[in-house]
């Protein structure tokens, strides 16, 4: 799936090439689940690409940034209990839920350059003058690890039958026990800035995603706002190339 862009129209794409060099940042997304059989961890690499509209004609475009993620849904194997999937797309029924495109910006807010400031106004002024690309470069260099608040997690699901996409069920991250049994709970999630290439293994678990185009419920005319209508090919994997 091509990189998602928030630039609008052909002019926006043209102007995107007039700004600073794009940045690509790799991060490891990890979910940890406690079960009566022991702790289970699911982890994979995703890459966020950020293009800047800060060139000489930048003011003509409708947005300052183009942001997109390349990668796949994260899978936690719970053994006989099944598999938990954290999709790339957000859960529209859960307030605060993010998709992976928004994860970097939400978890790594801008900070003013290091230094001593007389007051908050001076700090805010220094921050306003710092290009966003400098912020991205600093995060990439420092390689921090941060916790993902449970309410910010993308949509979590499980399949009653891995071979049948229509068997999907949305999972409440605050209540895994209802779906996976007593004693199963989400311990936490983290994002760690690192290096490497995005993980490409989802088709080994869900072979049908290779041919999926559009929502998983399109052939049964599922309601657009239902999970079957909201979960689509971009929920499982996104590719730049």
C-alpha cells in the first residue's frame, strides 16, 4: 500500500519535493501480555516516513508535512488461546485510539533546544523557531523507548478462525480476559526508536491478506462503521514499495 499522505492534490505532491530531505525513522512496536501460562510478547519493526513542505513555495501547499508508515500489524501468539493482533488502523469506537501513522507524533512531542530559558514564553518561542526536521533528527539520534498508553493503542482484534477474515472480533485492550480467558491481561506496550527494515511476515499467519483489497466485509455489504467495514488491507500491512 503506498505511503499515506496528508498533502492534497497534485500541487501538494509537487511542493513536497521542494522542502528538506525526507526523514525515515524505524521503531520497534512491542506488546506484552500476561497469561496463566506465562508472559507472551509480540514485536515488529515499522518505519515512519516524514516529508517536509518547507521549501521556497511551501506556503502554497495545504499542509506542512506528509507522514506515512510502512509495516505490518503486530501479533502476539497466546498459544492455545489464539493470537492477538494490533492493527495499523485505529479503533473508531475507542476514544483516543491512534493509527500507526500518528504514533510517532503523539509519543514524541517536540521539545525546545537544550538551554536555560527565563520563562515559559521564552521556551515556547525557541520551540516555535526550531524546524520539525531537527526534532525528528534528535529523536532518531537519541533512540528513546516510550510506553504507549493503553487508550492510544490502535485497534486490537482476534480471529475465531485465522482462515476466515469475517470471523474477526474487536478486543478491548483493558479486558483481554473476556476473549482469551481468565488471567489474560495486557501488561503494556512500548515504542522504541531503532534501526532496521520493516517486518514482513503477516502473510505467513494470514495468507488471505495478500489478495485483500478494501474492507474485509465488502463482499457481504457490511456497514461502513462496523469493524467489518473499517478493517481493510491497510489495517494489516502498508508498503512504500
